[in-house]
């Protein structure tokens, strides 16, 4: 029996992506190499300068003999450890390949073509990439004094708004919205609009008016919180993060989540990391101490450092006559230090490093300003 198969005429260009995918600019990670520098000081990606907890390393090595086994797709041990550490319901936690995957799942589940995703001017870039990848319109709200402005967000809410995403603390500014401002946003947005509170840097914050958002996720059907093990826990290389929210949202994400999206090794290390509170306290104390020192030392040079509650700081150079952020970045790289250029070319973002690394930054920028 013969079969006739219709063939379309080949254009020679190959398969064509959807227009809104083709228009996306890929995410660019922080630079990690400097030509001619064998061991540069990498301060471009907000990584934990102490590396991971020794307990996390031991747990990682401890599962080496089980790598032929599939991980627990229900993520029970890690969810239970997170629930105990943060005092939240483990049944309403979903883990993923970094918090960015959890954010991606949230956007894919609740934002579609023609919808609007509302974000502050400064935001986690993957949020806008995911939104545009869904065919949604990404609406940006201006910020004031390097801080998310709730009024600017509220004035841009329309009937097409399906999600509002806020990183709190924000990146690259390091500023945060206090509890009352988040509450005001929630109170003035319809319950059918998902409010994402991305707390990638939440563990660094000690301000009394800061709230990580778990209570809002308990009290409201539309508030979802994400966290990561990439920052204060030092597990960026393992790609593990989590989200917490209403049971209905978590159930929806689990319908789309792949069965084994968090690896055996990453969950083992993260389970140990979240239980090592001594390590986390040490990293937090070091970071907060150096934020004050860096702000003071660089301020003496005329460099304006935006007060940050995270493990990085944003510097402005317009108050330093004859100097610029771009030139300062090149100077730092010549000194073997890798900063992160900001979207605003008047600024540079630098991660808080070890004592030695931070001293090297101060020396290099002192030489630059006085040259």
C-alpha cells in the first residue's frame, strides 16, 4: 500500500520561532573572566563570598553514591526543612531549578498573550523575559530615589493586568519596600491579579519594617513569595530555589512543574544549608558590617553608594568631577576586579566580597578617583 505525504515547499530559512520569542534579548550573566588575569576577583554576580555551608558540602558529597536514583519528585525532605526554618506550611512550598524556574512557572500559569505583566523599572530581568515569552505586554513603572514606587505601580494597573512582580529587596539598587507599602499595594489591587514578592535577598535584611511576605501569602489568595539558595546559602552552582503561596497557586504550578525539576544533590545540599543557621548569621553579619564600611569609605571619595540591605551595592560617579562609571569599571578590571555594569551607564554594581576583596575594591577606587 502506498502512502502520499504532502510536503510544504521549503523556504530555505528553516523553522521560524514565534515573533515574540524571536524579539527577546537573552539574559546575560555576570562576567567571570578578565583577559590576562589568572584569578580575578569576581564581584559581578552577587554570589556568597564564603561559598556554601560546610554542612551543605557534606550533604552534597553524601548522596554521591545515589546519583543513579531519581530524586524525590515530591521534594518532601527539603520542603519540610524549609517549612521548619521559616515557620511556614511545607505543603504550600514548591521547589525548582533556582527561584527563577518557580517564577517562570508562575508567569506561564497566570499570564498569557495580550495580558499585562507590571514590573518596576528595576526588576529581575527574567521576569520580563518570561512575560514577553508568553506574548504578554510588559509594563514598567518608574522608581523614585532608587526605590520601587507603589503609587507608580497602582496608576498603571489596568483590566489587562494579570501579575505584578516586585523583587524585595530590589536588584540592582539594594533598596526595599517597607511592610506598610507592600500592604498598601495588596489592599489596592484586585484579588485576581497575582502579586509576586521575589525575596532572593531577603535573608540579608535586618530592618524592623521589612516583611518577607509569608503572612500575606497565608492571608491572600493572590500573593506568592519566592526565595533562592543561590545567595546567602551559597548554592548558586546547584540551581535550587523555592516558592510559597496559597494552596491553589501551588497546586497549579505543580501541574506544569516537571517531575524531577530539583536534583537529588541540590535538594540534599539545600536541606542541610537551610538548617545551618549559624552559617547564615555569619554571612549576614559580615555583609551588613561591610555595607556600612564601604558606604563610608567610598563616600569619602565622592562616590555615592545607594544604601543597600542586600549583598551588593550600587555606586554613582556623577558627583566625582571628571570620573564615570564606565571608566571606573575598566579601572577595576585592570586591577583584577570584576564589577557588574548597570542598565544606567552612570552606575556600577559590586557584590560584597571577603575582607580582602572589599579592601581591594577600596584601594582600586581610591587610586582611580585620585589619579
